């Protein structure tokens, strides 16, 4: 049984490498356009479309069915481009000066070479991998937190592809189910931060153990772990988004610092920060709702 499973994983990995090889035959923008066309054509007929439409009905009850479908069309376009871009992320970063615009480089100039403990929070919006680029400019030596890919060969390959953005490595939330307990994963993250490291999170998914905070007029269970770490270890918290410019492989990155309250009520402080994170996400998503990944579970 294990041999059959390993064979399946190897075949999946081989198929992925063939696809990546094909995509890399083309210039970045042409490959991204192909990915956009493919998902716009196929994805609306999948069950992911139903979840996206259900989420949009909760988030935008004032919009018509046609307006929500237009948002999902833009979403599939963006996700198709993002998938193709992730297969050429090295080429995008090599051309970062012309493809990635920092809305403000003040924090880069201020913190480069003298960063302490920092947590940066992002969401599945635009091309979220590119959102880590400002931290690379700051020589932050980031540690990324990501969701484990079940196929170990694919997981290892994708981890190596992100090494330039996360030179201190990646820690998987999903790996707990395979190699270690959830407590050990949390402890490793805490140790990284306590030792002066920098952590990057995507914090926009439903978390059944998290507190309920407002998100598009709903009470949505959201992860409080980044807020708890920042509050406990005295870390700064940056929140960022990477917005696609038009239908191109060009991006505008914005980062702002989020104040961490430290009152006598730790739980209230953590809840306040968690709510502030989701409120900022909502504000940015409303700017271009078609760039957000509405297919994830977000509401109870």
C-alpha cells in the first residue's frame, strides 16, 4: 500500500514538473494570461464556484447574482495568473524593480539591517507570495508559515522555490498531523520569534478555535495566534497586501504597522488585534474584491 501511494505521489510530482516546464517556455505575462484563460473557462463549473458564490452572498448581500458572478470571474482570472506566476516566481523577483511597486518604502529604509521581532500578516489576495518581497528588501531573513502539501515531493519542491523569500525556512501548519503535535508546531513558532526571528502568516481563513470578529458584516471565527505571539513576545506587527495592477504580472505592495495594545487584559488585547487584522483585510478586499480568494471557508 505504501509503495502504491509513493508511486502515486511520484507521478503527481512528475506531472507537476511537466506543467511547470511547459509554463516556463513562455514569457511571464503570456503564461499568466494562459493560466487566467484556463481557470476562467473551467473553474466556474466546479464546486469551488458554489462556495465562492455563497461567501459573496454573505459579504455583499446588496449585490445582484450577476455582480457576484462577475467578481468570481475576476477571481478565477487572478488565481489563474497567480498559479502561473508561482511557477516563474524567480523570474518575477529578478525583475522586481519594474514589476513590484512599493507604495511606501519608508519602513524599508527605517528597518533595513536593524529589525527586531516582527510578525507580518497577509491574506490570499492578488499574488500573496509577492507580498513578502518588502521583507526581503529589509534583509529580514523571514520564516514563513504555510499549509503542508500532502504530496511530500511536491511539498519539498514548492518549499525550495520559496527559499529566496523565506531564507530562514518554512514551518508547516499541516505537518503537525504527520510529524509532530500541534503543540510542538506552536512551540517552534514561538521559539523562532522569541529568538529574534521574523514570522510571516496568511491569516484570512476560518479558524474553528479562534474568536469571532466582524468580517463583511458577519461574525467570523479568525485565528488569534499571530496576535497572541505579538502580544506575548513584544513583537511588532506589520500587515500587508499585494494588489495586481490591471490584468498584468505587475503589483502594488502596501504595508502598514498595526499597534499592539498591552493593557491589563491580555485576552481583550488579543481580541482587539485580531479584529483589527480582519478589518484591514476587509478594507483592502473592498478595493478589488475580484482579487480575493473567495473559495476558502471563511464564515461559520
